[in-house]
């Protein structure tokens, strides 16, 4: 019985030590997890502070892009080189594509939905130009300008819709 008593005594001393060890392990694990979460939060907060100006600049550049491809402003900025309506259509579309390619890298700073809307506005503007060129009323470059402007007056511009979305998305950043 002497061994059994010693075994029970050792067990009575070991059980509190094991319980204390488990509690200490649990608290250290939770503390480490909280510290990791705090560090991640601080790092994310610091990255957000550094990335915010870049994101705002991207939205500004895309707003400028949309303003530049608005048909009324595009037609003022890009004058026809001849009276050929097809060459003027090509010139307008090339100008839009060039502007778009110049701002292509901005897509990494803005949301996917916003990028899709901007791309859709660009494509819709190109379609508006192509549709106006196919119109029976269009026979010269200057007439093409008139048809595009009248079409735009009737139903608004795709750029306005995209610009509204950009403004809404930027306002949600605050």
C-alpha cells in the first residue's frame, strides 16, 4: 500500500500542476492570438493610410477619363481632319481607346464593379459613335458631329452614369 499511497500523493500534486499548466497555455495562446490580430489591424490601418491617396488619385483619373470621352467634350477636342465621316469615326474611337489605355493601370486601385461600369461607359460611347456614323442622315464628318450631339441630347451620356457611380463609391470610402 505504500506504493499506492505514494502514487495517489503524486497524482494529487500533479493534477493542480497540470490544471495550472493548461490554464497558462490557454491564456498565452489567446494573448498571442489577440496580439497577432492587433498587429494585423495596425498594419492594415497603416496600409490603408498609404493606399488612400493612390485610390483617390485613381478615381480622379477615371473621372477625368469619363469627362474626356463625353461626346460633347470629345467632339470639341478632336476636330475632323477631313470631311470623310469614316475617318472621323476612326479618329474619335482611336482617341477614346488611347485615353483608356493611358489609364488602364488604375484598375488595380478601384473596385471591380466600378471598373466594369467605366469599361461599359467607354464601349457604349464607342457604340454611340458607330451608330451615328451608320445613320442615313450622316454623310460628312460635320454631320456626324451633329448626329452624335443630337443623340446625346435625347438620352444622356454613358459617362454620366459611370461618373455617378464613381462619386457614390468615393463617398462610401469616408
